[in-house]
C-alpha cells in the first residue's frame, strides 16, 4: 500500500509540474514577445507542457489549465497570419476560455483569463480589418463585434463594429453601436449624432433620425452642423412649422443670439429651395404661380432673419453668405425668364433685364462681404461669379472662376 501511495504522489506531482512549466515558459514568452527568435521556442515549450497537463485527468479540469491553454493557443493564433491554420487555434483557445471562466469560481486566475481574451480580441481586430479592406463586411462585423464584446467601452472597438455593420447593411447593429459611441468620451462624439441620423435615414426611419439630432443638440447646442441637419430633416419630413416654432421660442428666450436668427433664415431659405424644385416640375400655370408666391414669401422671411443676425454681427460670415444667396435667387429667376422670351419680345426682355440688374445689385454687398470674410470659400466665390455673369461682367467672372479653380485644385472645399 505504501508503495502504491508513493507512486500516485509522484505521478500527480509530475503533471502539476507540467502545469508549472507551462506557466513559467508562457510568462517568459510574454516578456520576449517582441523578439520572435527568443519568444517562439518558449511558446512551443509552453504548448508541449499544457498539452500534457490537459491530457491528464488530475489536472485537465483545473482553472489554471484552461486559462493557460487559452492564453497559449490564443498566442499561436494571434501570431499566425494564415486563417486556415490560425482559426483552429483560436477556436481551441475560445473554448478553453469559456471553461476557465466556469471553473475559476474564486477568481484566482482572472488576470490570466482577461489577458487571454485580449489576445483573442487582437486576433479578431486584425481579421476584421483585413475583411473590411476586402469588402467582406459581414465577416468584419462579426470580428469587430467579438473585439467589442471583450472591450465594451473601447471607442475604437465600438466605432469599427458600427462602421462594419453599416457597410453590411445591418442597420439595427449600426444604430446600436453608434448610439453607444455617442455616450462615450470619443473625441469626435459631436459628429456621431449626425452619422447616427444618416443611418436612421438610410433605414427609412425619419423619426429616429430627428431624435438623434435632437439628442445631439441637447448635448452640443452650439453645433452648427447638427442644427443644419435638424432643419434639413424637419423640412424633408414636412415639419417646417415645428422647427420654426422651436427656433422662434428659442429667440424669445435669447433675442441677442445671432445664430438663432441665422437658423431661422436657413429654415426659410431651404424651404424656398424645396419650393423652387417643385416649380420646375409643376405642370399647370396656376400651380406654378402659387408655388412662386410661396417661394417669394419664404425668401422674404429668410431675408428678414438674416438681416437681424447681421444687425447683431455685421461680420457674421454665414449670414452674409446666405443673405447674398436669397437676394440673388430672384435675380437669377428674372434673368433666366428674360432669356427664354422670344425674339419679338424685345421690350419685355429689356424690362426684365433691367429688373434683374437691380436685383443683382441688391445682393452685391453681401456677396463681396462673404468673400472678404472667407476668401477661400468656394461657395462664396461661386455666388459672386454668378453675380458677375448676371451683370455680364466677363472680366471679373473669369477672374473669380480662376480663384475657384485654384481652390478646387488645392483640394479646398
């Protein structure tokens, strides 16, 4: 009996020795990761020992065995760039990790388990990037989502997962991840709300799109892009009255806020643009006239709002730019209508062109001011070039076009 007990003790000790060797060799490997020539022999030795420990009934179900097996096989997978050979190791590691979490009831090997998950996450992010670059967006999404599940608060993990989901047309997953990203300390969080609204719109959910923008404005009330997007979506969904009422109420509370008057003007000028598009497709004269009246009214209201913004700040670039636009818009309509008159309508043509000239000149001070305030604005220069063309000032039109071409060539937007 004494001899049998002694034999049993030696055998059990030998298997625990393999576990100890696996741990020691793996720890050494971790310290030499960036030196492959020295690190890989240690990882190979760790694998030999953990395989022996995993094959023995006495040590096979120990939490340390599972955790080490996950770390070692995960490390082999993470270093291997060929999926056919790396994925089997990843699968073994993932299965071992699940068992490690179940077996480690006291949390003795939590650090090793967490580190093993990070290794698998690194494997998946590499796989995801490669899949994304080859437009395998479903594969990329699954890979990034694993990465995100390991690091649920990591902004890169959330962003990559959401972006892959969006490209895979998995809109619910994209919305979920972008919504989460907006609540983090992501450096570009303001822009996430605009992206989120675009995803909702792509998914034909205008209610969700408008809510995303509204949530963004609660957090970032001074964000001009979000405010513009709110106006655009509101107009697209027929909510002009609601957005006007909202801005009007804000003006009542803050009557010296130039941005609020600008946004009110933007609502009306964009509404005029929408009406202008309807005019071009209207078939009956009465319908066109009604739409033209609506467009004129919207432009007049826009002018009133931009004027109030400029009374507060005469150097407000956006207000000058848009004031110039709403003033030049009727001039363009008059000019184009005159050029459509038949040759035997010379008198009407002359009268229309005289009217257009007056209208063009009303816009000129604002057009010039916008360019002065932002000489690299292609929008401002385009408006000014339109003025010169309308006035038949070919020299200045050509000069302005050259400025625009130079900016476009330089990649300025």
